C-alpha cells in the first residue's frame, strides 16, 4: 500500500510540476532534441528572446570557440556563438504560441519564426522563408 501511495504522490507531483512549467510558457532552458544547441528563453522588453547557452561541439576543428562566421556583417563574424541571441521579438500569438524572428548562425540568415509549447517539457520552433518554406525543430526543457 505504501508503494502505491508513494507512486501516486510522485505522479501527482510530476503533473503539478509539468503544469507549472507549461504555465511559464517557453521561459527556461531548452535543448534541441538532437542535443546540438541549448538555449535560454527569457523575457526581453515586451516579448521573449533566446540566447545560446551551450553547444554540443563548442569548439571548431582547430580547437577555437565557434564563432558567428556566416554573419553577413563582417564585423560580427568573430563573436562567439555561445551568448548569441537567436530568437528575438517573440510576441504571444495564441494559446501557447509566440511569433517573432530567428537568427541561424549556421547560414547567417534571419527568418520569421514561431514557437509553440507542445507539452509540459517540449517546444517546437519553426523558421520560415517567405512564410512558405518552413523548418521545424523540437526542443526539450532541461530546467
């Protein structure tokens, strides 16, 4: 009986914590499902933004920290990817949804973006070109 009660209490706690995290929306730390990038989503001005806080491979083949080498502005190509703002101006656009801008340091381009909370510990991030060609990536909450 104690095991059943303990199990039910643990399940109840997990559900409460999951609902609390979902209520927070996307603020927090998230890792891309493939583990390549970890970002921290936080409030920025009237919306949300996300900064890169970790990379699966933080150094290039020469052992140097990865930089924003594809940036169209040559003056910004030496800035580190860790610390880079990749989501910006994200505004609420519906229940569990935000829209704004995403910067992709892999190609140096900026795209329209949407994020959606898809579960208590999952988030989907979309980036679109001309509103038609979109790519979607799953993130898992890590905090």
